[in-house]
């Protein structure tokens, strides 16, 4: 009974914290699909928002918001002009910053060190990441030491962080609901929304 109570308390702490993704170096001509997919993976795997830096791209924000509008939840996407300033302000507010990279410590051990009572800012790079990002991050975590994409790195980290529970999460206000079906598609369309999509995120 005691172990069960402690487990429930820890799960509640995770639910009450927020996870924001900080996407570095977005380029409208080359990264529109990658950055969009980062937003989709972030939302599906339990994050609350994505901030993207680099070139402004209203189409990126619009496409992510359209998915959230149709599929539910409070996920948001915003532009961030100064990533280093955002990281420093996040830390001042007692949040923890995690930089996903090939050159950090092994994620299998590092993810266990993260206090789940803290809000998280997860940083994923695009172009060459400035050394200041490594220095300012509380954790530089390596999702493997072979070439891979930032999309896969984010998915693996969030899956390990939530211990798979994020896949059972329900998205309130969804207009589209899919039920598992080994043969064919089971899709339900809901006409009415019950929850607003607006959510306050870190100021950039």
C-alpha cells in the first residue's frame, strides 16, 4: 500500500510540471518538416509546448496548432527570438534544462537523475549548437553515440522520462479519436470542443 501511494504521488508531481521543447536554429527552407515533426512528437509524447528559434515561420506555428485543434489537448507553439536568454530565465524560475546531444552523458543513467518536481526545458539543436548552450544546460544527455535525428532523440527521451505512461494519456477536447484496431481504421469524429487550446508559455 505504501509503495502504491508513493507511486501515485510521484505520478501526480509529473502531471503538475510542464515540459517545453526549445528548438534551435530553425530554417524555413530546409527544416519545415523536421521542426513540424518535432512539434508533433513533443505533443504526442507528453510535452506541453514548443518554442522554436532561428527564422520566423508562421506556417510552422499554424500547422502545429491545427493538429492540436483537431486532436485535442493544450499544446502550443511559439517563436523564440533569444534562446540563450530563454534558457537563463527558465533556470532563474527553478526549472531544469536538458540538452539532447550525441556528446553528453548516457541517457539511460542521466534520465534517472532528473527531479520530476521541476519544470523541464528540453533543448534540441538544428545547426551547429553554440558552446554556450552546453555550458548553460543542467544536463547534456546523449541519446546514443551514432548519427540520428533530433526527432528520434526527443521521442526516446520523453518515452524514458515518462516510463511509457505518456502513450496512455488522453487529450481533452479532441475532434478526432482513433481506437486500436488490428484490421482497418476505427476513427471517431467529435463535433464539440470542451476545452480551450490557449496556454501560457515562457516569454521569449
